[in-house]
């Protein structure tokens, strides 16, 4: 996964578990694409302080993911849903396609999704 995309997902799932200060700094770096120098100046801390805080936040968010696997499950569910959409579209567009096979796989994927809930 691209680092910024991964950071965004981790923050979306676990960001509320960071302190307000950590959230502001992390959002400036990840969502506002500010440099370490810009963040340091805006928050009145050193560039090294910003760097250390960002690394700490990354580690905290990754630790939560290692324990809870919410992002992993989300990405897996999203992939299954995409496959369901493709199967449904193929069955609708190609009358020669085996509708029974498509529906069987769709039921299988739906069952997997329901098990995760």
C-alpha cells in the first residue's frame, strides 16, 4: 500500500485514539501535506520534535492495527464487494456467461462478508 494512503486509512480507523496535539500534527503532515518545517513553525516546536512525533504516531497507529486488524478487514471486504460487482455485471451483460456460477460465487463472497461481521 502506498505510504500516504496507508497512513490515511490507519488514521481514519484509529486517529481518535491519539491525543489532540498528535492529531493536529499528524493531520498537517498527512492530509495537508505540510513540511516538517512548516508544521514546526505553526506549532512552535522543532523540526526534530515534529519528526519524532510523526514516527511515534505511525508506530501507535500500526500497533493498533496489529492488534485489531480493522484496516485489513476493511480492505478485504472492499475487495470482495468489488468482485461481487464484477460478477453481477458479467452475469447481466453476457447471457452466455454461467449465471449459476456467478451467483454461486456471489453467495460465497456474501457469506464470507457476513462471517466477518
